[in-house]
C-alpha cells in the first residue's frame, strides 16, 4: 500500500472514531438555575436574599447569585467572582473567566 494511501486511511479512521466517541457523550450545556441550586447546600429556601440580589446563608458574609449557566460569589470584601456552569445532565463543570475548568 503506498504511504500516502495509508496516511489517508489512518486519518479517515481516526476521524470516524473521534466522531463516534463524541456522539456517545452528551453535549455540555449551560446548567439551569435550578440545577445549580440543587448542588449547593443548604437548600435555597434556607438562605436569605438581600437587596443586592445575592443569597446568604445564616451567619455567612459571602453570598451567591445564581442564573442560568452562571454562579457569582460576593465575598465579604465586596469582590465578586463569576464562573460559567456547564452540565451534561449528570456531571457539572465550572469554568472561570480565565478558562480554568473544575468539577462543580
């Protein structure tokens, strides 16, 4: 088999395998507000939402603001950091503004 034909076959097969593997995995999508809250404890009803829109646990000075696909944390210093939250319906991934990815 000529070398060029061999490379062509290898690339076609590799592309087919990569496509098949990607099709087996559910696509990551922005997590809903309800999905994100379900991963935090205590339950949202055990938190108090203040005028600034952030929810606080009793006795905690850090607050959370949750929206579809995003969680923001307001620290006691006033600094606010946000991260995107993606899910495939089972696993959750948090992506910070600098691109760092971590399980959520």
